C-alpha cells in the first residue's frame, strides 16, 4: 500500500498544505496540481515577456523548503508546475534544492505544430462557437495536449525525487505513482480506472475534504485549517 497526497489544487492554493502533508503524513508521494486552462494562457504571456518564466513560480521555493524532508522520508513529488516552460521550472528547482534529482516530462506543447495539423486537414474548431481554428490562428497563445500517467510513471522510474510536467491530465499526477509502484500495465483497465477515480477525487486538494461544502460552511469549526487529502492505494486497485 502507498499513500499519495495532493497539496495544491490550483495555482495560488494554500502554500502550507504541502508542507503539512510532508511533515505529518505519513505519505509516499506528494502531488501538486497547478494548472487550469486559463492558467496556461497566463503563463504563456509571462513566458513571452521573459523566456525564463511560464511556470508556477512558487513551486521551486516550496521544494527548496521541504527538500531535506523529502530525502529523509523518501517522498517523491509529481507536479505539473512546469506550465508552459517545464525546463526553466526544473532549473529553478535545482537551484533551490541542488541535492534533488529532477525529471522533466515534455511533449504537451503542440503550438509549434498547429500549422502542420491544419495543413493535414484536422477539424480543429472553437468549442464555444464552432468556428474553425484557422480563423483565429494568429491569436492562439497556447496549445497543449494532455499528457497521461504513463510518461509520468516513466519519469519516476528514472529515480527522480521530483517529476515536473507541463499540461497533463489532472488525475494522471495520482495515477502515475500507482503505475510506477505496482507495475500496472496499459491493459489493466479496472486498476487504472480505480487510480483515475482516486486522482479525480483529490486533484483539487481540499475541495474533496470539506472545502466545497456549501451547507452552513460558516459553522464548520476551524475551516481555515482544513486537511488536504491522502489516498491509500493498494496493488489490486
């Protein structure tokens, strides 16, 4: 059995949550989910202004803060903090925590291939208006494919302490440690489905542990110190 925690549900979430999870756990993996669709556009604009930006800038100092505890407790981190610039994010992490081994998962950025896809006749349309992408091609700032869990699991297999990706499927952050630890295969459908469900439950952090409660939420004792979720995963799913 392994324990996988999620300490960030969005960019700007409570910075103390991952620290508390590492301190108090006990956990084997810490996942951090920073990205939403609008976040990608914001990060892309930041990278256009500075080629060394375009990632969640609070992530490297966080890793620097908890680096020694990650090593002492053998906790691995899987995060999509790379945004639109995972390599720059990794450089910043290595500067903040030079003793850690960092792996980067690339391949989600398809903006350089947009014209290639259009030339091949792919039906790319605006999901809201139905207009073909070609009509707004010059205004597209960011285009990303959602990376799945298996590339993240391959990165963990390198022995990395921290795995950084760009845009991945949110639940993949949680599923990847299960694939890596339990050796699940692409056709282990029931097990993978269980892992995906677990990932979807905890991907938004404390929203699943009471943060989304709208029934007399003002009366919940000490809601400001809400606990963040930990999944206990078994090899059989």
